[in-house]
C-alpha cells in the first residue's frame, strides 16, 4: 500500500492520460487539470485509455515518486467529471488500487483459479 500522509489530498485527473509520460509530464498535466502544485505533497492519479493502468505521482518532500499499477483483468473505476478533477479520501484510493468500485465497495473481479 502506498503511504498517504495525513495532510495530503488525493486528486483524480478525469479523462484519459498517455501512460508513456513520466513524472515531469504528469506533473505538468496535474498542474493544468487540477490547478494544484504537483510539489505540494498531494497525490495525483491518472488512468490510461484502456482503463487497466493507473499512475500516481507524489512529491514526498525529498524527491518525486511515480507509482504504476496494471490490473490483469477488469478496469479501474473512473468518474466522469466536468471540471477535470475529483478529490478522494485515502480509503477510496485504497479501494481504487484494489480494483474495487470506490463508489460502491464491491470487487470488480476475483480470480477463479490460481495458475
């Protein structure tokens, strides 16, 4: 689990993002879409076009962190937002990372067999 500091906010950038981007390009996009400083300690979450890949950028005070997660099956639940951003709680972020619909906490997919 990604440690979320108590004073940090979690921002989802609505829409799709080119997942080839690194921290610098995602930080610029975060600044444009959320109107927040990417070096403020907040977390910014982006989703790829197919919906199975997300990236999170975060400045921890010492350096830039870039986290990625790809679901083997299913898609990350992503909101439709008119203003380009949605604020989440750390608990909602945890559900999102687990593949759970954070609006309605049910798992989107569970493997039937191992291997």
